[in-house]
């Protein structure tokens, strides 16, 4: 587990993977095939319960994660609906900057394609 500045850096996983791959290639040269990440908690290759489509629960988890910050900045948010094809309808009141931040956070959720704000 990475800690400190590395733990919060979005590129830390890629940097770590590239470093490990470089060392393995130096050691094993052409005998090395593709380097892939293995989840020790999920060695059977199953998806570990990871959703295969967008669900209300997945969106609610993300909204809950950022809800304190939204409230602190004067925003109020409610998830209205979630379409499995990737459309999330949100009821929001508050500053436009907070609204844009909410939209960007939701677009980072896997399978979210569009965030629609409704009244």
C-alpha cells in the first residue's frame, strides 16, 4: 500500500506497474511475456462482485463520498435516477462550481456516460 503523497497520486499505480515491469524485463529479458496485475483476493479470475453495469447503488456510493464537501460549499444533491446505459439524473441546488465538480466526479464513475441535472 502506498502512503503519503504517492498514496493520493492518481498515477502512482501506473508508475509502480511500469517500474515493476522494467525490473522484470531486465531480469528475464525475452523470456518474459506480458506483465499483468493479479488481485490476491480474487485469484480465480472472477470479477469479485464488481458491477457490470451502472446501478443506483454505485452512484449513491460516490455521491455519499463527496456529500459532506458539497454540503459544506452550500450544495444540496439528490440522485433522481440511474439508467444502466450510463445516464445519471441529479437534482442539485448550489453554486455552479460545485455542480461542475459533482458532474466531473460522477463522470469518473465506471459506466457513467452522461450526467443530467433536473429540477
